[in-house]
């Protein structure tokens, strides 16, 4: 094998490995995006649940304070 053939082989192998790395990076990026979206959706659901619970507590507490003020 000549030096130029060996160099071409090494360049081809490096190119193939770098392309495979790009695919792995793209898949990893997609996984991170999906995970971040799932966390965001979960945080929104929890925030909404807390807001609803807080509104319920405010409604109950607010009614008791109004009744005491009227007496």
C-alpha cells in the first residue's frame, strides 16, 4: 500500500467516524429536547395544581373572614 493510499484510507475512516459522531450528537440532542419538554410539561401541571389548590384555600379562608367581619 502506498503512502497516499494509506492517507486516503485514514481520511475516509476519520470522515466516517466524524459522521457517526454527528448522528450520535443529533440523537442525544433530540433526547435532551424530549426530556426538557417532559420536565416543562410536568412543571406546568404542578404549577397549575398548586394555583388551583391555593385558590381553593383562599376561597375557604376568605369566606370565613367575611362572615366574622359581618358579625
